[in-house]
C-alpha cells in the first residue's frame, strides 16, 4: 500500500509513491482508503496496475503528466496530472476516460465536471500568455527576431516516445510528414521544431539524417516557444505531439499522422493509418473543455492543493513577468555569500546571466559599457556616475520569513528598486511612485483579503513566536499605553529615514515630552535580543523615561495591549496600521505622510491620501517579488501567507551550517557587548 492511502502500488514502482502530487490526486478524486491499483501510463508500473486490477477486481488509476505540466521538462514542480480508470489518452486502439468522454459527450471515470467555466476566455488567455506543456523558452525573452518568411511547421518528437506506438506512428511516418510538407508547399520554407527534451534531457530526434541536409528545411531551436512558432507558421504537421492541439488553440490548420486524442473529431486533417472510428464531431471549445478542464487535474504549486486552470495560468503569467524583468545580464556588487545564493533564485530566468562581483571597480572592468543591470544591497553604497540609470537597490520585503533574516532564514520576498529604496525618506522610490499613482479596484479587493489574512493568522515581517504577554492594569492605572519599538541604531533606515532622531533613547525622550502622562513600553529589537546584530539590547537611561522595558513576546501581542505606537522608522508602525492601531512617526518611514499616521515631519513628494488597502496593496503586493524557496518559483503575497502558516513552516528549515554560523555570530556579538561594557 502507498503511504497508508489505500493504493496498491507494486514495490518496483516506488517512484510513483514519491510523486509530489500522488496524495493530492488521491484527495482530489476522494480515493483515501480505497483499494486501487495505480501505475504510470503504459510504463511497466501502469501495465502491472492494469493486470493487478483485472485480476483482483480492484479499481484502476493510471496517471500521466497533464497537458500543462511545468516550467521545464522533468521539473519536480508539476502543475497537473491526468487520471484514467481505463487506459491512457495516447492509446488510439484502446479505451481511455478521455476518448470515451469525447465520444459520448459526458464525463466518465476520473473526469471531473465542476461548474461552468468560461472556456473561450480560458483559451484566449492560453493564447495570449503563450502557454504550452512546458514553459521555459529563452526565445520569449531574448529579443531574437523571428523568421520573417512565413511557412509550415513540422513538429519533431523524442525518439522512442510511448505515444508513437500507441498512436499508430512508425519511423516512416515522420519521413512522410516531411515529404508531404515539402511537396505541398514548394514555394515556402518548411520549419522543423525540435522537442525541448532534445536540449534539456538529451533525447534524440525522430527524423532521419537526410532531413537536416535538405536545403528547404529550416531547423528551429527548442528555445522558441510553440506560440512563437505559430506566429509565422499557420499550418502544422504533427504526429502524436500535444503541440498539434496547441496549434488548434492558436487557430492553425493541423494535419495529423498519428491518432492522438485531438484527431478524428473534424478539427484536423487526418493522415494516420488505421485509426479508430470516432462517433462524434465537436468544436474546439468542447475538445478543450473535456481534455484541459475535465480530464486534466491541476494543483497549486505552492500548496499542492487542487485548483483550476485559471490559477495555473495566473501562476505562469507571474513566472513570465519575472523572467522578463530578469532577462539579460544581472550583476550583483558586494553581496555576501549568503545573499549571493539568494540572488541566484530571485534573478532566475531562461535568459538570465548572473555575475557576482566584489566591488564597483570589478564591475566597471567587465560591465561598464554593457546593458548589464547592476544590483547593490540597501542604501549605503553610493552608485558611481557611470552606473546610474541601470543600478538597482535590493532589500528584504515586508513579509520576509519564519525567523530573523540576520539568523540566515531564507526570505520569501525581496524588493528591487530602480529609483531609490523604500526606507530612504529623503528621496523617491518605486514604492513612493506606486502610492502616488494609485491602484485599481481588483487590486484593492485582493488587498482587503490580504489584510484579513494577516490579521486572522497574525503574520508579521519575521513571524517570530513568543509567550503571551500581559499588562497589569493596576500598573497602568488608566493611562494611555504607548508602545515604542526599539530599532538597531546602526541600521540604514535610521541613517536615511530619520534625520533628527537617531537613537532609541532620544526617541523615548521625545515621546515622554509629547506624552508626559502616558505609560511607555519599550520593546527591544529582536535582532539585538537574539544576538544577531551589534548594539545594546536596552538603551542606556531607558528606565528614566519608560515605564516598562521588554525583550520577549510577539510584537503583535504588545500591539494588542497598547493604544498607540510611536516610532522612528520601524516596520512595527506598519504592522500597527494593519491592526488599526494609531501610529506617530518621528522619521519618514514608507508608510508616513500619506494621511494614515500622525507625523512629526513632512514630505511634499507624497501627494495623495491613502487608504489602508492602498498602503497594503503597494507595500505588500506590488512592490516586492515573492519566491517559494521549496519550489524555486515566484509566488504572491497571499500564497506566502499560506506557506507561513503551513506545517512545513513550523520547523527550522535552515541548513545545519547556517544554524552553526548563526550560533557563532551570536557568541561573537555577546563577546563584543561584554567587552564594551567592561
């Protein structure tokens, strides 16, 4: 049995047990506890499952990759599976749930019909985004010119693919495809597109060597996406490749030489030999609905939960948006070893080239006259004149991790700012520009949902745990309770965001003058408490101006017991606004001067009055980019909130060496503090 799921899987086929979507498809099909024989397509495990089911009377579950599978071939992050109770879709001579459903017009077996999706809208978005089975094509981002001469496209496949034999294809049929294309289009180029597996997995072509010596044959690289190929080839010759189906979706004329699932319904010109007699004729929308929406089961790549095709399209749209932003040469300057590793994830893309150098001098020697984008961490490095205009400042986002960044917890978010950086109150930033422009209603509706989740799940920037806190009412004696969050005084956010108040003790003194009768709570910064940063945990003289100084407890628990927050530039002020706690600022943090806070300083650049939804939309949704460290794929703020509250986030995910380095760092900081005190 497979991991207690009630699935009969033969021991030689443990690969299926380890498939990341096995539990998800079992839950989706409500098979928990059922006695089912499961296998993979018509591979040995699938054949064994068919025999076992026939012999024992058990149900059958055959799995295969879905028609929109992943970014790259072979990727461990898969978006979909097809599930079949009879056979598999590429078996032209046998039976499968898909072919029976297409013939009968009714869902059968493991097909699921849910609601009434807007099929035409989904197909339109499929076309607009250039979606395919695989979705990692450098040609979409390289800016390379496509062929200007229109022609016809012959689709190559991988030699020995299982679908050939079961789809009635022989090696001679691939020759026939080429010869027909040459004969029927004597005045046009015949383009041949190789399969992505040729490049990424070392597979071989189905075409004989003579094809590549034919002068009218033009070989297209696998770097081009199918959608790019369809833009200059409106007629497709295909065997059993799903690219023929994608061609239909893009409005191309398709000639088939094998009996694939989309052939024989009146949508293609069929040249396969000895194919099955189809009992039905259908339009493209009906074929798409049955194959892509009922036969294929989709799963959110972040949570592995069942989802719809629209959610997968949203996910791929985000990947493509990030790949476009990351294209070309990216050069990090002066990043630590830890941040270099993170940069490889956040800057990834099909055409990205990443160089990591120690200094601007080193960057100037190699990249001064190129179009390379130069990335620096934070605000302190001044950008040399010759790099201005293509320099980007990088920082952590506002929903960062489960644990402190200074303790080497991998970040779920980064910000890349081409204008400035959010904590520099003396200059504009991309975030400030976003706030000044405003947002649409769709974005604001999502921001309202995000606010609700942040409040309900009690999420913050670092999501630290802590014992509950309590405040003695007799001690407070009816006074206003003000929380003053401590900051790391050497932090750049104070240097560039708080021109007048530069220390925690000075802030406390200012608050005491402004609120002489209030009950002041000073909350030490968690980086200092953890020994992850240099600096005194509690400022000298704190007892003279504060009523209570604390080092422990979740900051949200302290927000629950306070009436106001007074701060220089701390993001605790932002957390307070989300929880509708009034905030007074003494510096110019990114959330100040928009009408949501009481401010001791002014900023004429900040021209609008924001709602809380607009503040959250800009700071948490539009400004940062989010990454799921487990998948290496980009995600959204809402999905990160789910990741942070998942079982996986409950443990310490850091590698052992990072835990050890963090431990040594803490010892070093503690030793330095003792020396300073001595």
